[in-house]
């Protein structure tokens, strides 16, 4: 299926690895002009070059930590200056520190808010004037299935990501009249570097192995396995595309069925 994404300009935050990378690659393969972002300049450059080779496309890499207040606006401005506009925005970042109420201090909470809420808000606010000029404007926030089913030992993520989904739903109601679609995507357990880090954290805390912790998770997933990054990337590309032109204000799980609730 042609998703109608050829020559659309896409800025994908947090895309030098993991789910962001998978999304950027999927968009590039569909013909988008993609901007890749991450904190480390060398990793961003390498990711942009790798996506460019795999997709046969020209990909721009822009380094910057989206949790820093001034960076989101800079990324948007650089994208528009380099490519002439903006059609698609993917707001994404790494996850907050794991822990519980007793182990997490206020500093960890502030960092989590900057990383997993304010980065989304600032990127969208900076992008709005440009998205309003697009004929196919779409914003996708990458959050987590934890907004529907909290994950143990991820208190900050469970709390702050839910606020992001609330913001996206509100923006869908406020800005739909401007022709901008707003959706959230809720990844489940997917084989990425972030998940590997969480498994290592759990193994250390529980005095187990990474393999044992992974097996516990897989036992809860109806499909019997973790997801692959490219499966997430395909779902993200669809939501962003003109093919999904009447999909607006949703929070779509891509989780193998792990969410137990009906809605």
C-alpha cells in the first residue's frame, strides 16, 4: 500500500536508536524527507547515514537533547530552514529513571517531567506555525502502554506519560479544525536498547538474569513474544500518513495484546 508519504518532511525526535529509529526508517522507506535526532552527535550522524543507505534516501541528522528547554525550538527551526517546511512531527525521547515512591527523589521527577512531557509540549508548540501550512500535518507522540496499564517499578513513566496522552487528546480537540491530526502510540515490550536496559535493572534488583526477566514478561504477552522495532515503525508510519486521514485523537497500543483492559 502506498501511504502517500512521498516528499513529506518529517522530524523524528529521539531517533538515533530504538523505536524512534524504526519510525524514521519506515518513513524514509515511504519516501519522506526525514530528520533524525538524538543527543550524541556521532550516533545521530551514524543513524542518519544508516537509514539513508537502507532507504535509498537523503536523511538529515540533527543532534540535541530534547529535555533541554531551548532544543526543541532549535530542532524545528533547523528542520524548516534545511528542508523548507514541516509536515510530520514525531515527539519521542528515552524513558525516565525506573524506581518507586521511596527510591525516587524530586530531582528524578523533574528530569522525568522535562524528558517525557515538556519535550513533547515544546516540540509541538514550536512546530505548530509550520504544521498549519501543511496539507498533511500529523503529530505522533510516542508514549507507552503503561498509560493504560501501569508497569511496576516505573512510577515516573506511568505518571508523566499519561499526562502526555491527555495533552495529545486535548490538542486533537483544539486543533483539528486547523487540519492537524494528533495521535499517541503506546508501545509494549519491544526488543530495543531501552528494554535491554530495563531488563538488566530488573535482573540486578531481583537477583535474577536478564533471560529470566524477559521470560516473565513474554509469559504475559498473548502473542508469546516481544515486538520487533520494525513492527512498531510500520504502525507509526501508518498513523502519520494521509492514509490514516480520519484517525485523530487516538492512543493506539502496539503491544502484542498485553493490555488486559477492554478499552
